[in-house]
């Protein structure tokens, strides 16, 4: 398996030729499919392309404003997560609405770790005018500034200087802080959290909001912090560990509604009543939040608007309406139901 390394300078045709031990002209003939090349030479060049992660540059355009008319939506999750978490259907609804209104076709690329090199080869091959990244993990974000065409991240990218990237995010930290303050105001004092992944900005930002609210009433107890992957099973697993460490916890702030379903199941299995013994607040205001038992108090984030605005920012970069990176943060609000 070859994984494209985009942490350094972009490899050039000359780098490929040097690695293969051939001239740049010969490497170019191989890459352009000319038949008059020895099989061994072709094998050497193709091996160099794979090992270096070389991506062919887009050919010069025939005229000003000429485009493919197509953009890519890059989903940085595996298929199971995409089809089981309602977040992705909601954000795609917003993306589709914006691109359809603009008459722009889009392709959806599912970029798992094993497909990273292939995805970036496609993106660099001149097939699309820009790319919208969704659910970006830290291992992918170094690529955002190296693709050579307009790129937008739906969610704050985990790069050293986010100000250099265009992204649309929601107020994850503020929403989490409001949720925990609601629990504190209700008299809860041993408030745990099931945080999101450490390699994703929403996970870190929601944890930071939890810590900001807790630190106002005392230091954060590391025994009250557990991590999940935004999936239901991880919420249940994390809650069991929290209860083992702090059986007297009286509230849980959960970084996603899907994980909160698992939290509720774990509490029910251990005989805790919600909200009498333990209050629970989720994050997303996903449809499932209205059907849990009891209905889930949660932080509402505008997922469809996040998708639509991200798509709009990408179109603005492509048509030149916007030329500098922009950072857009959408608001969140607390929806109080019966779980807290």
C-alpha cells in the first residue's frame, strides 16, 4: 500500500525521472501512455510515481474562465460511518441544494486511509475545479493547501495556521460550554463528558467548551473524561468506563447525539435513571434526539446550513468572487428536552 505524503514539497516530473533513472522526456512519455517505451522502463517510472506520490498537474486552460463544471465533495470517513450517522445525510442535503442551484455537478469521493493516495491523484488530475472536504481528520489536513486549486473545509481544519484555509464551522466550543453551564445551573456537580476523537477539531473544541465551563466551578477531573469516535457503540463503551472510575457521576455531556444513544443504554443497563440519577446532554439535535427515552436535551447545530455555506464558499473561490481565505462560524443553541 502506498500512502501519499503531502507534508513536504510536491514531487515534480523531474523527481520522478530521477528516481526512475530516466530522462524527464522518457518519464513524460510513460505518463502520457506512449507505446514506444520498454516494459522495464515503464515499470521503473510507475514505481517512482507510486513511491513519491506524484500527482500530474492540470493542463493549461484554453481560455479565461474555462472550467470542468465539476467539483469534488471529499468525505473523510469509511462507508459504515457515512451511512449510519445522520449528520452526513443532513450536510449533503445542504451541499446538494447549493450546487444544484448554481448548476454545478459534483462527485463524492470517500477517502479512507487506504484510499488517500488514489483520492489525491484524482483530485490533482484536472477532473474538478475545486474540492469540499467534510469530516476531516488531522492526517488529511496537510493536503488542503497543496492541491493547487480552490479548497474549502466544512469544519475547522487541524492545521498549524487555520487562517490560511477557507472553512465554515459551527460554534462547537460555545455550544458545549452552554450545555455544561445548563447542567451546573440545575445543580449537577459531578459532570462527566464523552468527548469526540482527538484528531478532529469538533472533538477537541467541544471538549474545550466542557473544560471552560467546568473550570469556572473547579478543576477538571480527568477521571470524568472519556473519548469516543462519534459512534453509538463508543458512547456505551466510554460510559461503562466512566462509571467504573466515578460511579457517583450525576451528569454526562456527550459530544454527539449518536454517542448519547449509547450513553443512555449504558446508564439504563446499570440501573441509573435519566434524568433523576444522571442527566444527559448531547450535541447535534439529530432526529434521533426526539425519539430516545427520555427525549434528549442537545445542542442544535445548523448542519444543512453548514453544508450549503461551505458549498457557497467553494463556488466563490472558484469564480473569483473571493480571493483570500475566509473563516465562517455558525451559531449553535441549546434545545432542552427531558434528559436534562
